DNA sequence: CGATTCATAGCAAACGTTTGCCAAAAACCG
DNA sequence: CGGTTTTTGGCAAACGTTTGCTATGAATCG
């Protein structure tokens, strides 16, 4: 029974299932079944129980249930510690979309930051192995692994988002980065551009590899050599987008044979690049065309409005959740590992025919 | 014992405390104490147990512990469903800061979206009354309340952030909105401005009230009438910031006696306003000065770079967590209810002396 | 009408910890 | 060296559910 002893300092614990049972005049197990298994109990008894529960303001204890059934209803999202700042709204969008989908499925979302330190890895592993979470969606390239325990071997369903990890067996939801940027490059080629500046993210990064490959593919197809594109950046993290853009503008200024079009791998880079370039007296798009990646809403209000490749975060989030839940339910439909959601180039005024 | 029966289809559950106990040759209760209460057990036994635990890769089950001790280690953050999009990084910053502080205190962060529908309220209440969460940080103005149950009466420590709810008894962490914007207005007055346009958020909103009051206070102190400021907007949510800015630009164009300075209550508004104003042929800051609120990093790269009031989210998050944890620990230091973290105006080139 | 099924409800044993209480052993003291 | 305190370890009872099994009564059928 509810042990509200009215003793000051005692933690109050709300009404228990036993209280509901007593009030409804049935056994505790019947209450349990009435609340969870609507079919298993007589409609009349069920109504009596529902009424009693409502009257008492009964809410079942999630941990007790979790312990008993051996499952939690919490999903964790593993975010790299540094994914924040800039202009992009990817993270909030992802969180919102995922949370919404999860809740519809009866799950809750827990945030876990994966930094470079061992403590954060250990923490995530504790969450996984300690039964706190039921599954994970990761936006990080490496899986936590520390003294013997690895997230991969925790027996949890895992889905990777944004990064393609299908090669290590993880269901992944990604966009067609490569293709999207290839088409953007094609558009620039079509406008007459022949020399490009590419603002790179971290060298080894999946996205950077994919995106640069997209540029190269477009150049090849147009019969241009790889030397038609100059790389700038490649050392700093995407979090440093603004700084990458600034540095790239300086690189540009120092360049002999000037490119006429810039392909930036994030909106942050593009925005700060434009800002500095314009303060050097160059005009966009007259002197220089520019296109970037991320689809930040603010791009529409840059001067000039910035062409950017928009990633459908809403849809990606939904897909990731769908994959995860189907893995949880062992709905062993042979889901494909690599799920591609198409990105979309939003064309704005930052692209034009080159001057010369 | 670990019941890995090697039966296909059985959920694997990792090693149990009983397994560790057996391996170490002690009782299960000793293991529990060794792991949690380092003092209560002989150092030698403790080492033996630690070794056994590590060898087995043992991780204690969080739900079992939670059930037993009657407490969870999860904190939920209640976000209004619409706080996303735009240019501001407040939400990600808040999440990161809060999560970091929480983890240091041994807690985890769960996300809860509070929309306008009853379902989301019910969901949050279930989390609270079902014992899933131990406390809440809310960024929303109303507390969920549905058929009898109210978040306020869930017996959970709650801290409000960004919105001052100290008047209803909730410890709150806020910035000095009013003062900050008063000073910004003062700066504009000092530059010689005498007519202002104010871009408002939703009318009844706490922030809008505070911020507008700040403007008025500054005007009064300078001996100007309230009519020196024209309001625009006031109907749409902050989420609609870009649209508010656009509409305000049109309002401005239609105005007879033109203001020379604009005070925007979010960066989004300011950015889209500037964009449209400039496309009308007006120069900023020559024809029109502008200052806004939020401290979005991207403001530094607008043209011209935008003056904005930066809210110290990192510090606010830390403070909110500190308040919450001290409430949980019943460290009944009579913490003050209203905690103000000072915002800071970042002056950039969008402010200048008026032309005439 | 007796035998067999079916629907419904109850008992009690889990789930994996923590912790109050007691016993044994060790340490200390006069 | 006996008695007293202190340390250490173990037993078993919680925590609040779910669920397999069983018992009861009602319903069905031959």
C-alpha cells in the first residue's frame, strides 16, 4: 500500500498498484493485466479498475516494470561532444525529430555526449551495459570501447545517423552527400566555372571524403583534371567552421590563378568566407560563386542569399527511429543496412556565371 | 547467476552481482558494499571484488538499484516544442552545458518536449510520477497539468531556466534581459538616436515584457516619451523570428516618421529584417542602426556584423544544475529563488550615429 | 445432467539490487 | 587472559511491478 506515513522527511511515493487493487476490490495482478493487456480481463472489471486508478492518480512505476520485464524504454542518442555552435540547426532538428518519433513508439530519449576522454566512453558503456537504455542512435564515428566492454557487444540495437557505418554492420541513415555535391558542382560547371576552391572539413572525416569525391566525380565527367579544384582547410573540426572559412578567404587571396567558384562543406565556412571575401572588396556572385552544405535556415538571409544543400533531418530522424525500433522488435525484415535520404540543393543568388 | 543459457532467442543479461560474489568468494551483499561504500569493507576484499568485477565486465543494473533505493538518476529537461530553428544556438548550448554538469554529478539527461497537446503533457507527467526522473529543468512557461496530476505536485525538484518563475516559487535562472536591453538602448541614445523600432516577440511572453520594459526605462530616463518607440510584431512565436523580421521591414517601409534605430528581440528577426531592408536600398548602419538579442555566433559574419546581446548559456546551465542538485540533496541552504546571470552586449558595426 | 471447456481472477515467484540486522572474528584494553 | 568494542561479512527482506500457474465459476455440449 501507499506508505505515505506523513512522516516529515520521508520521500513520498505515490499510490501503488496495490492501492488501486484494493479500491477496485480486485487482485493486484488483475490490475496489472487490466492496465497493460486490455483483452485479458473482463470489460466491467477493467472499467472499475480504470476508475480507481484515475481516482487515485495512479502512475505505474517505470523502474519496477523495467526491472521485471528486463527492458527499458529509453533510447540514447550519442552525440560527439563538439557538434555544436555555428549557424546550422542540424542538432536541434535531429533531436526534435527523433524524440517525436520515439515518443510515438512509447520510448524516451536520453542524451549522451561522447567526448575524447575515457570517462565519457565509460559513462556511455555503463548506460548500455547497466540496462538503462534499450537502444542507441549514434552520430559519432567511433563506438565507445573501454577495458573489454564495447558498445557493439552490449547486445543493444544501434543505428548510425549521418555517418555511413554500414560497412561495420550498423544500419545507417545517411544522405547522398556525394551525389548532391556532384550535382551542385555540375550546376557550377554548367554556369561556366572551371576553377574551384573547396573548403574542407577534417581530412579523414567521412563527410569530407564523400563530398570531395563528389566534386572530383563531377570534374572528371566534365573532362577536367583534379587540379581544377584547390583544397583549403582539412585540419580543423567542423565546429571550427567559421575559422575555416576565414582562413580559406586568406588562402584565396594568396592564390595566383583564382578560382571562380567556391564549394564549402558547411554553411559556417561559407558564411564567414563570404564575409571576409566581401570585406576584401570582391562581389558575390559576380566575382565568385559559392555553394555550401547544411541547409541552415539563415542562409536565406545572407547577402547574397546563399545556395546550400539541405539535409532532410526530419526524415532522417524518422528513418533512424524506424530502423531502431524494428531492430528492437526483432521484426526481422531484412532491412537494408544503408538507407539514403536524398538531400536537396536550394539554389539562391550566390551562384552566377563567372565574369571572364 | 548469469543466466546465459545459450538458448537462441533469449535476451542475454550480463554478469550479475551474484557472479562477481561467487568469483570473489564473498557474499553478494559484500560486493554491493564494496562497489558503493568503499569504507565499509576491508581493503583487501575490496580489491579482490574489484578484480572479479573487472574480469567479468560487470556493470550494475541501474533499474534494479533505482527500484531498491527509490530514486532515479535521470533529470529531464522540458523544452517547448517549438523552440527550434533560426540562427540561434541557445538550445544546443543549453543542452550541452546542462548535460556536462549533470554527468559530473552522476546524473543523466532526458529530453521531454512539451507541445500544446494533452498527450505531451500526459507523457511528461508519467515520467515524473512514474519515478523515471528525479528532477526537472524547464524552459517552458507552463507546467504540465492534466486530470489532477500536476508537475508541481509530483514531489520533484524543478528549476526554471530562461524564464523567471520565481513568483510561483520555482528557483529560476535568468538573464538580466531588461537591464541589458536598457543599456543597449542607452548606447543608441548616446549615439544620438531618438526614434526607435522595436521588433517584438509574442505579446504576453516573459521575455518580450522584460525587454520592452527595458527599452521604455531607457527612454524615460532620457526624458523621451513612450511614443519614441514603435512596436512591430507581437503576434508570432520566436520560432517565427525570420518572418517577424520580414514583416517588420515592411512595417518600417510604411512608416511615416522613420525610426533611426531598431531593437530586435532575437537575432533571427534582426537578420531577416536587415536582409530585406538592405534589398530596399537602405544602408546599415548609415541609414539605420540595429541591435538584437541572442548572441548567435553567426552575427559576427553578417554584413554588417551585428551587435547582439549574448546570453551566457554555459553559465546558466551550470547554475541551473547546481540549483537542482542542491534541491535534490536537500542541502537546505536557503538558495535564492531568482538567479540572474548577466548578459553582455557585443558591440559590432551595426550601430552608428544617425545620419540626420 | 454430468463432463468438458473456457473465461476470469488470484497466488506467489521472479527481476537485481541495497541495507537493516545479526553473528563472527578481530582488535583492543585493563 | 577475559571482557568489551570495533570491524567485517552474511542472511534475508525489501523495492513495485509482471506473469506462469492454478483455482474458481460459468458456459457449452453430448
